[in-house]
C-alpha cells in the first residue's frame, strides 16, 4: 500500500510539472502567433473597420491580456481590437507593445519580450526587418 501511495505521489508531481510546462509553452506560442498574424496583416495592408487605405498592425500586452490592434498605436477603446487572455502565472518583461509598419512589416527598432514562469524563461525577439524568433 505504501509503495502504491509513493508511486501515485511521484506520478502526480511529474504530471503537474508537465502541465505547467505545457501551459507556459501554450502562452508563448499564442503570443508568437499573434505577432506573426499582426505582421502579416501589416504586410498585406489589411484594414478592418473605418480605415480605407490599409494600416499598421501590432500587439500589446497589458493587464493579463494580449491585444492585436491596428493603427499607429494601441487604443484600448478601439472595437477592432482582438483580445486574448494571458496565463496569469506567466510574467512578461521587456517591450509590451510591438508595431509592424504598413506594407513592410518592419519595426522601428529591435524588440525583445521576455516570458517567465517558475523555472522557465522564453525570449521573443523581433528584428527591425520584422523577423520573429524565440528561445525555448
């Protein structure tokens, strides 16, 4: 009976660690996908809502959410914003807003976003030409 309890406890510990790792990677993948989507929208000169000539697109991270927006800066009252919940266990550092230029997908300067949770850290880098890459 004691051996069964020991094995069950070990299994629970391992599965909780795997769940935390999976949850962290899911959050990172969501943010990377939003950045890639915003860049594609900017390059393709997509315009939704009231604009008529295309628009720059970007991603902002604030208040436990990730927001995909269009325009030259994040405006919290814009009804075109797409809001996605962030994992509250993941801490965000570095740049909290990334804007991709209309038609080129470039950013004004290199942007770095750091995600951290427990013992996991992932760094998302956006190069001036718009290239997005990440670690872990």
